[in-house]
C-alpha cells in the first residue's frame, strides 16, 4: 500500500492498517521458541532482536519452563522495547542484538498475557493449549472453567464463522463476552441449588442469599456475567425464588414466632398509615406497646428479610412505600430535570428534612446520583423496587 501526504511520515515498517477497535499493540507476550543447534537461550538481561512481519523490535527473553536445549522448543516470556502488533500463532525470527546472527524462531501464543502468571503449572498448560487451532485451543482452555471469549477472538483475529466453529468444536456457548461449556453451566446450576440448600439448612431463620453473596459461595466464584443468567433461568424454571434482594429455594420459608407475628401486624398497620413519613423506633414502640429493644431487633430482622427498608437509622419503611417514593423521584426529575429537594418533599407530603433522609438513602444504594447540584435517577435502577413483594401478615 502506498501512502501520500503528511500522514505517510507517520508510518513505519511493520505498522498495521486496521480498525481502531482492533488496535491493541503489545509490549509483553508469551511465545514458544526453537533455537538453532549451536545456539542457547539468551539470559533474561541479554538483548535480542525480534523480527515479526516487517517489524524489528529489541526484546528480552525469560524462560518459563526451564532453559531450552539446542534445537528444542521452549516457552518464554518476551518483553519488547517498543509496542508491536502481534496475534496468536504469528511466527517470528530471533537474531542477536546486532542483527548479524540468527538464533532461532518462534510463534506467538498469547499476545496479551497476565503479568503475574508465568511459571505456574496451570499457566504452562494454558500456553500448550494455545499452540493448537482455535477449536482445540478453546476446548483445552475451557477444561479449567470459562474464559474471556472476546480476548480469545481478538488474539486470533477470528471472523464470525471462525468464532462459531470454535465454539461448536469446544461444545461451548458464548455468554456476555465469556465462553463456557454447557456441561460447566449445568455443574454451576447444581452448585447454586446446593449452596442455597446448605444456607437454609445452617440458617433456617434467614431469608437466603443475595446475588453477590451467592456468587462468592459458588465454586471458583464465577463472574456475575455467568451467575446472572444462571439465576434468571432458575427463577424461570421455578427452582428458586426471589424476595427483595434475597434468593432462596422455593421450599424455604421463614417463620416468625407467634409473638413476633402479632407485633408485626401492629407495626405494619402503623407504617402503612404513615406511608412516606413513618415514625422512628421510639414512637413506633409507644404506638404498639412494644419495648424499643425488642421492636428494633424485629425491625432489623424484617429488613434483612426485605420486608422493610431501613431508610435512615431507626426509620423503617414498607417496601411498597419505598417503591412509591422511587417512582415519585422519577416523576420529579421528568418534570424539572433534577430531583430537587423541595419538589420531592412536596410530592411526598413531608418536610424537607424527612425528604432529605430518603434522598440520602437513594444515593447510598445507587438509585440516584448527585452531581454537583443536580440529582438524577439512574435509568437502569429506576424500577428497582417495582417488584416489591407483599410480606406475609
């Protein structure tokens, strides 16, 4: 390709012309090298010259699996002195620093390796797998779990047809940028059910687990991109249910004692009547005839069950009231472009101090975001409380 004009001076031998989204030069890569019979692997501080395509870049090598014997392949970490465009399975030539003597050649295995993983057995096994064709490499890598499929595709410059073929060869699916086998997803689903069952067995008086806590208790703490669809499928199938923030098996139910049930009915009546301006715990204790310590403990437990929301210290709201306040915040923003304190207080029919407590709560849970003097409802969380379930009682 011939370039003309001022831009031509910016191009150098070995540069690539490509879409900006694919621009990802590297200064560190893992590779497999083979030396000539009379050569040895240069030491970590010994410079060499790496030739890949038309590019020539100073580099240093570090053995990952021991020193290479003459005419034998070795896995190495290549540190480059300049950014280089390289893809997996690209071939290169190694010469001495002066460029007079050919030391051997090699093949790029991973153009963007993790910096801290190098000589661990798991990493060496990954590098061996990466020397195969796309389908075989993906199948080998997925034996350990899941991988970033986007990075895998970019490293090999796979077109859509090649991506589909690799997934089919590996018996895998693509999910939110990750590749995972259907067998692994089945194992994760079984583990999800077992984790919830163990939670209910060990803590029968607790509501279950939040999504984040459940994810961390699954084997190898899979990423949210996998756990989210897994939970959604289990909810659709009726294997689990969600109450507020908590997930549980459908067979699990939390029971209050008879005394707690009676107190809860009294509390619920008071909170429903007050709606957007509920009394604090001392006033609520006076209204129900309960001891403040006992009442506070019950309210805390009901909040953990997602039957209530503690919007401010000792200030508890029914979840449907919180859902209503969230909708009103959205209505205020739609009209004024911001959730102003005075306008929001007017919509709730409460004083500005009470409205400020609610807005602080919304900020703390991420429902609203305050930027200078402007507060807006985050669109992706606008309906967070719309599915508030009616607690029993």
